[in-house]
C-alpha cells in the first residue's frame, strides 16, 4: 500500500464495559477520541449499533479523509482468520462477523482484527516498554489475564489473533476450574478478582469503606497484612511460572506486565522477580526481565492501530508474523 505521512488509522478498542475509538497517526498520537458504554446485555445488533456510532463520530471528524484502515482490538476470544468475535463478556456476540460489519460501516476500508492482548503487545512494542526488543511477551493483568507475543521483531498474533494468551495456560495441575474450562490457569490465580478472593479466604478483611478490590488488597499488603501479601505472592508465582514457560518455549528476553493489578507495584513485582529466578532456570531463559508496561489505558487503541499498520504496510512498521 502506498503511504503518506498524514495517513491515519481508525482504532477501535472493544471490551465488555466500553467501546473506545480514536484516530491514530504514525507517531502513535490519538487525534480524536470517542467512547461509548458497551450494551453488554443487548443483542448482536445493539452492540454493533454502538460500534457504528463510535465509527460515525470518528468519520465526522475533518481528519477522516486521511484514514487508510481500521484496526480493531477486541475482548476475546476472537477469530481473526474468520473475522469473527465471541467476547466472553458480551453474550450477544457469538461468532459475530465484526470485520464484515466494520468494513461496511467504514465505507469499505481495510479492517484488521486482533485480540486485546495482542493489541496491547503491538502498542508496547511500537511505543512502550517492549520497544527495541525483538522477542517479548506482553501481558495485561486485570479483571482477566491476557497477553501477546513479539517474535523475531514482529507481532505474532497467531492464525486466529490469540497467540500469547498466557492467562489460560495451566500452572497448577490440580488447581481450581477456570472459566475457560481448563484447570489451574494463570488467570484463575493472578487476576484481580482472584487475588481478592484468595486474600478474603485467607483472612484479609476490607477496611471501613468496604473496598474488596485487588487495589485494596495491594494497599493492605503494603501495610503489612500477611493474607494480602500472601495472595499477591501467589499471583506473582503463577505469573512467574507462565513467563518462565514462555521464555523457555520461544526465548523472549523481556516480559512487560500492565493492567490494573500491575499498578500494585513492588507488592507484585518484587515476588514476581524472585519467583522468576526460581522457575526460569535454564541459561537461555534465565535472562528474561520483567518490566512494567508504559502505555496505560491507551494501549488498546494505539495497539489496534499498530497491528493494522503492520499488517497493511503503513508507517514502516514490520508486518505481523502470522500474516493475518
Ligand atoms: Zn483458563
């Protein structure tokens, strides 16, 4: 594709609570932002109407004439090869043909779809903590645990756009059932709700404000609460086992950790680094470093744009390894 300096990508970040959109330029700047609540209880058409409204608002901007593509990062599972999504938290969409619908709603622009973990990875590789790393695992630790991979200098979405989904590899062989149907998954131990659940089960109690979130557990851990510290330490252990497995399989040299739970800081990163030394034992895996993500809440939009730009040859970004 012939590209110009003023080329833009319209980015969509679709989650269970909100649908965000932006026009993104070749330096990763968000020129316009739009946001709607996701009608998560609505039928397929109602959810798509919210997406179309976001696109319509972006299309009304003067800069729209510079838009060359649409990049979508969606809550998963996604199937980029079929252009469909089935987000767990949006029951109205099951095998919903999102790429075809967005293609029509955007007037026939090329559309690239990836999972939200892959989008965050594209953002961190382009502009954030994985910049300059040819082999990286990026992960979001939040209500769920997601992730993505950069291999050989390129985003590696996998055939369906889900590769690197570290939240659902098992690190506890006899562990609890996970919502995905598996057992002992990283997410079942290390997501925010599971950190809070375990802290409560071990005797931690919320303060007077009743806040029982992982953020409240982190504050208690910093203040020395043993049950709170133990729950974060166990989450760190699960994450470390997943990162070590990834480093051993595909030789990543950095693991970027973002999401709300990563905001706990050293309460998480301290034990995470210590456990990683224990699990990543072989010489070629032992050097993997853990660093916090840099892009924050905009990573989904920046990454959706980057994934599309890479796939379509915009902005000089390297193509995606999977050729989706
Ligand atoms: Zn799972």
